[in-house]
C-alpha cells in the first residue's frame, strides 16, 4: 500500500474516531449534567463516572465502526480491557485533573471545562487506540 493510501485510510479513520467521539461527548455531558445538577454529586466524581460512560460507549462504536477492519473474531473483552486501562484511564485522570484546575481554580463552568478537557485528551486517545488497542494484525 502506498503512503498516500495509508494517509487516506488514516484520515478516514480519524474522521470516524471523531464522529464516535462527538456522540461520546454528548453521552459524557448528559451523564455529567444528570449526576452534577440532577443527583447533586460533586463535579469530580461525577466527571469520572461520566467519562467512564463515554469510554464504554466509544469502545463499542470504535470496535464496530472506526476499527472494524482490524477486528478478527473474539478477544473483545481483552481489547475492552486494553481500551479501558489506556484511553479510559488517561481520559478519567486527564479529565479529573483538568476539571480540578479549570473548575476549581479558574472557576470555569463545569460543562465548558469538560469540553476543553475532552478536546485535549482526544489526540492521545486516538494514537493509543490506533497503535495499541486496535493494532493491525
């Protein structure tokens, strides 16, 4: 495969990743709003739980849409564990730390701060997912 073809496939995969991520953002923000405003849970644990909801959502769609061409039968639980312990853990830690700074320190609205943290984590998450979680066989 030529470099141009690989670049095109990577570009399409990046677009798919972001499409899944866009829906994941909605999942995360709705979960966060329900927990923070509806259930009165502190914004930090609510953020961690909302991120995990988005991580599960995103994994299911990445496996069936973004990296479907790399899925060769079973092993879904092992891939989910890799996804959750890499991008999931990075997203939860990154989001909680950034939220602490942006909400607790800068006093930014918690939903706006959450959007900023999601954008910051997305590039690392794509690379880890592409090169480790859904690595090419």
